C-alpha cells in the first residue's frame, strides 16, 4: 500500500487496523475495528471500503466491523480471469469474504453491503446460509431480475452495466486512458453529483482506479454478473431456493433502482423474510444518508 493510501485511510478510518488475507493466491485487503458481534461490510463500484467512513464510527460501538476490498477493487489483488469469468463470479468473491471472516475467527456474522458488494452478499448468504445471520442490502434488486426486466430508463441510467461487459480490450482501454475521469463520470452522474463524497474518499477511489489491473477487474466483475452469476441465480430459482436469513433492503428514492424496479416485491420472490424502505437519497446510501443508515443498521442487527 502506498504512503498516500495509508495516510488517507488513517484519516478516514481512525481506530481501524489494516489486514491482509490470502486465499488461493489472491491477497485481500481491509480494515477491522470496533467491539461486539461481527459485521461484514462490503462496498460497491467503483469504490473501496472507504465508503463506510461516515457510518463506521457509530457502528463500531456495537459491532466488530470487518471492511474488505473486493477482489479487483481497492488494495485487494486483481487476479487474471478466463473466458467463463469464474474468477470474478460472486460465488468466488463470497468465498473471499468467508475466508476473511474465518481468518478473524468469525464463523457466523451479519452482513451490510452496498451495490456490487450486496450482490456478493446475496451469493454468500445463498451458498453459506450457516454463516450469514442477517443481511442488509443497499440499493439493489436481484441481479437476475434486473437483467430480465431492463428498460430504456434503466439502461440509460446504468449505462456502465452494458459498457463494462463488452469484450476486451476496449472497455479496459477507455477506463485506463483516464481512470479518475471514469470514477467521476460514473459517480457524478447520479442524483447528488459528487457533493456527497468527502475529498479524501474521492481521492482514494481515484487512486485505486489507477492501479494496474483495476480496469480489467472491474470489467470482469460485470462480465461475470452478466454470465456465470446469472447461471447460479437461475439454478437457485429452478431449485426453489430462497434466502432464509432476515433480509432488510434499503434503496434511494432518487435512484434508478427504485424508479425502475419493484425492489421489495422482487426480493420477496427471492427471500423468505424481507422488510425494506426507500430513503431520501440517491444510490450512494453510505455517503448520502450515513446517519439514517447507521440508525437502520443498529436497529436491524441488534
């Protein structure tokens, strides 16, 4: 990790210790801190575990927080992939998370996850129901439903879903030509623009986007979601499998997910015990509505 990264992270995550866990040769980076029952926090695209900077202090009074960077993001490794995109399947990312939690001595834990991380959390809870106790998923509907019900409005708002899955090397080359511009274009095009993001957090997202291999990792994450992840989801549906854990879903009332999909209804098709609500914000709930999210988490996970 660079000196610049360490300095920024100390400012954003004061009191949280960095860790590195290696699974099958893939080095996974994150931070741990707080006290109480374990709570795994997973970030989304194109961000890192720094999204939790405003929420973590409040949650750390009640939980031991494990905040990790997904493979392909942050300071975690960017492994090579293959034609089937297996290395970036949400099943493989969920195994990463399981290894990180076991490394810290946690066999059972709660999960709070946003965006791409919430898709990993969904797969983790399906594949490892004995480990995931409760789930809070932020601003997503089930991946399979979102692809099957894509509309013109959604495609325009989530253009990156369809850009990133194009064959290499074009998406990678365009991102690598100006990684900071890519980050700002994706994040700044949403409801609140770039205003919600602390300067040091935005700088961290830009730094990590410029790390060699990030563009490939991001694209492979999305290519997996449009291929192998859908196969896994369809297998669950065909087998009649649902999430058995208590599930709380929150979405931004000004975000595209809430406008384009029946979030609560779709999750009720995929989970046995679901509650949820729209919050007065856009997509980036941990940074746009951090106080409300912290209260929701404290109520749901306690």
